[in-house]
C-alpha cells in the first residue's frame, strides 16, 4: 500500500512538471522525506499527506485509490420519492447523538439528520475520525463546533461546510442547548459490520449501521 501510494504521488508530481525539491518546499517538508514517501520507504502522517495532495490539487481519495464502485452499494434505489418520518432508520449513540436517515437514491450517498444533545460528540471518546468521501452539511439549530485538522470552527444556524472526509474531524456540542443539522457524505466506502448499539463508537459506525438498516428496510 505504501509503495502504491508513493507511486501515485510521484506520478502526479511529474505530470505537473514539479521537481522533487520545489514540491517539497511548497508542501513545507524536506526533499528527503518526500523522496522516501514516493519510493514507499515511509508512510506519511495525515498532516504530511494532506500537505502533499493539496499542493498537487488532488484529494486524499485520489492518491489512496479509494473510489466507490457499483458493487459497493449500500442502499437499493428508492421506488418511492417520499420517505415518511415514521419509516426513517434511526440510530442513537450512548453519548446523546441521534441520527435519522434521509431519503436518497444514490448508493454512494449517506444523508442524515443529526441531533446533538448538550456535551455530545461524533465519537464516544472525542477522537477525530477519517473516512473516504466528501462531507457536506448545514446547521439548522443550536451551535456545534467542527474540529478539522488543527482548526476549530463554531457553526451556527445557516452555516454550511464541506471537506474531504479523510481529513481528521470531530463534531462536538459545547453548549447547554440541543444542536441539529443535516449531513451528506458522498463517495464513502462501506466499513465493518457494526450491528449492536454497543459496537457504535463514532459517526462512521453509525453510517455503516444506517446503511444496513436502510438496505434491510428497502429490500
């Protein structure tokens, strides 16, 4: 995997006509580190990988080779254009986050309405998450903090966001009021077989469980 990653990075660099030294300078890393990454001798850290792909104008998915395929469908096409509230799949995390699945037709899209209780976060132990795909969202009510890489953004009603989901991220409600929002994740690859509430530790587990719930409901 490391060698394949390095080869993709080198190919992209050469395609843009960038020298090893100039590319390293732009990414604020040493030429020797970039060389070791390209030859597969070193697995880059998340921050290093992000600096490299940003300079190349690529996404992390591009260099990792993560692209959804037709046989990775997690939802069947919906014959009905309307999903009633009573039919929406729902998953509740033990820390106070409630996820309700929204209607979608594309199997590469996760769509959810999320409610964060005061103090709740998108992972049980407040760890940052990473997964394939691109994340989009909008805050409908309350206030939520998005921690993305090394930055924090306070989101309020009407604020929206989008980012490559391979970037480490965490959502947390630091307030005493409920926060709500709508999220769309496009191009996420399915994960493990999370089946029971005790197995759900983060939003990624929730999306996997939600996909299976939706698939069973529509089969």
